[in-house]
C-alpha cells in the first residue's frame, strides 16, 4: 500500500509511475476505489467518490441511502484472470469480499464475494460495474433502483418494474401470514430485478434454473446460516404474466417461507414446506379448484392418484409436472387443516421442522400417521378427479 500512497501524494512530475499492469499496483488502486465507495455509502455523499465515479457507483450510493444500507464493507480479494482476459485494455475484474444489510429489515449482514470491474483513470482506478462472474450480485449495487418501504416490508425494484404494485402485495401478504402465524414479527424484503437473466446473476444460478417460477425465497448470500438475511427474489418475466389473484398468491406463498425459516431449514419434507405455504396463500381465495388444483386433477384422471406424497425431486424447477406437485402438496395440507385445524397444521409443520418424524408429529396432532394421511389424500384426489 505504501507504494501507492507515495505515488499519489508526491508532486514530482519527473517521477516515473509504477507499471499499471502490475497485479500489486492494480490491487492497491482498486482498494482505494473501494474505500471511496465504502466511505460514500457510509456518509450518503457522492462527493467522496471523486470526479471519475461511474454512474453505476453513484447509483449504488443513492440506493444505499434509500435502503439504509448498514455494516457495509469492501475488501479486495484477488484478480479474476479469466474475466479480465475478456475485458477492454485497462480494465480488470476482481473478487471483492462484500458485507451489507438493510437496516431495520436484516438482523445480520449478508457476506459474499462479489465481482467488481475496475479501470485505470490517470493515476487512479475507478469502478466500472458490479456483478457477474460466477458470483452472486447484490441488486442494489447494479444501477438505479426504486425503493418502497412500509413498517413491515421493503421493495427494491429495477427501474421500469412496478414497485408500487409489489409494495401493495407485500402489505396484503404480511396481513395474511400473520392471521395464521400470529407470533411472526419478521419483516419482508422483495427484490425485483430487470429480467430473468439478472435474477440468475443475483443468485449465481445456471441459466434456466428459475425460468419456470415466479419467485424464490433464499438467503441473500447463498449460505444456510440461520443468521443470514432472507429475501424474496422475483422472476419478472414469469411474474408479469400472472393475474391479480395469482400474483398475490405467489407473494404470500413466498412470505410464508420467510416466516417459517424455510430457506435455512433442512428437516421439513418439501411437500409439507410447499403445501403449507400454499395453504396460507390460498386460505382466503375464491378461485375454483379447476384453477387451484387443475393440473393435479388432470394428472389423476390420466394416470390415477399418486401412491405417495410428492418427493423432493418432484419440486425441481425444471420438472414437467411442477404445478401438479405444488397442487398435490397443497391438497394434503388442506386435508390436514380440515381434519383438525390450521393451528394443528402449523404445530405439525413446526414439530417436523424441529426434527420430529412426520409420523410421530401426525399422530401427536391428528391421531393418525403417514400411511393414513396418504390413504385419505389419495381418496380426496380420486374424488376431485371424477
């Protein structure tokens, strides 16, 4: 670091600047640019960035102010040679250790390596862009965003996306979830990228992983740590095709996942995890069964009732019967709520999530086990398919 400080502070014009191709010099110059961005986010003042700051960086500072970004830190890790090889002369990509949280919504910071692209500008480096390169991409660092905030929900959306509509759905979702889980006090954050491709970048997903789903609930940094912040990420290309009721169902469904710590839990069978979320989301709907269960009913008519509750592989985002699997899981949870009560269903969910076996939790809350549940569920499917 001393080499850079000496070079930047001396006025001797005869001094030869160090070679900008040196990895050490690149790292030191980039570190200075990162410190400037970090300071600007903390101060909410773009003057800390200097005159060469890119529009992307200025937008990040503005976003950080609106989102009340806290615990923000940046640390240069290493140059990404593979990405750098495809950049224009004078630019390079690097992995940057990044931490941040949205104050008032995230209890703990997200922590991940993020790709930053730098370029040399005279004797300084500037940040050209943020994101990509087989690393997760924080949406708020990528460009101008819209922000909508209430006491219980926060929406950050790319320009051109209907942030206000998402905020309204979020308010309704919070109300619906608290009617079933009254003790839940966590807050909802929804991130709406510009496209499905940008969603893949946010989550470092393979192209097409989320092509068939409208939204996904996951940790911001991809970890399974119970302390990691959990947000709802929207696929705008799928979500925009939903009608009003369908859009609300998806929003409430995803909020149930937030409320039940589904993103970091590992014990709950997927049929119960997804079925319970749909139970809450569809609890007050007036949509007919031909809409809410049309795919599984058609499948039963064609192939007969499944012999077992939907397994994990049937919820793969690329499966051809994904919708039927969700509907089948919802009907199983609806059956349980009617056999007992929705609070019995909630207790079942919590006990299984805490490590109880499904059979034991069913016996404890409903007086019958998994075999009887499957029998009743198959009978219900056959009845609906007549």
